[in-house]
């Protein structure tokens, strides 16, 4: 039985790369593939040399089919010599309507949780609910990462989780982190995981 999945790609470009010229060339190649439903991309606010892509597929098998096809080397060729390291790719099962609305919003907070343990789901649901009460928070969704992932290279890969939260502005997001309720609920999440990473993207 097929299941819609979101491919989440982080592409680290060199400072010299003309990202706004290169990335648009990759979009027709990806979008033309069987099973590709939607593609959004944007730069990290924290590091403009990093590009985030969110690609919806009818099923993870369609992405794998693309990787194994003759079209994939064409995609890699467009990026040749322009990257500072290998892209990272994971897959997450989101509610499609929710993730589509989120990536259409002004700015998106993207959080990866590593080595999630017992009690994590309750803790993350609480912190997302608390955060959603902050001024400027629009909506959120979350899902398990299909692959096992590690905080850093060389460490053991374990179960991961991913959350996407949209905001009216980055300023609204930063202001929300100052709320005591947000700080307290966040500590509850940290106690249930082995590590985390958060960044923000304006998708197009």
C-alpha cells in the first residue's frame, strides 16, 4: 500500500555558488519524475549557503526509482563542483495538507529530534501545543523519520522525529522562545532525546 512521504533534503553550497541560478534548474528535473507531487525550497535563515528542499512523493518507492534512473545523474551534474559537502536526505510521513500549508506560510521552523526515547511523543505534543499559543504561530505538524538517523557522523543511528512549525515572522518565533511556558515544555522534550537541530526557512 502506497503512502505519501516528504523527502527532506539539505544541500550545502559553497559560498561562491550562484544558488538562485542553480536551484531553479534542478526543479524541472525533479518535478518531472513519476510520483513527484510537490516541491518547495528555500535557504536557511541561519546559513544562506544551505538550501532546504521539501519534496512530496506518492510513495518513497518513487523517490528510490528516481535515484536509480538515468535522470538522477543529470540532477547531480547540475550541482557538480558547487557543494561544500554531501547533501543529507531523510523522509518523513506528514499529513500532506498540513505540511503543504506550512511550507506556504511566511517562515517555517524545522526541528530534527535524534534518539527519541520513551515519553517523547507526549513531551513534544505538549511543547508544540504550548508554542502554538504564542503570538505569530500559525500551525504545525510532526512525524517519524523513516530512516534511523544520528546526531553526527560516527555516532549510532537511532529513531528520529521531525517537526515543522510555521510563523508570521522570524521575530515572532524568537519572541515566543522567551515565554516561560515554552522554556519549561522545551526542557521536557530535551530530557527525552539524544540531541536536536533547529533552523528556519522561507520557502518558495
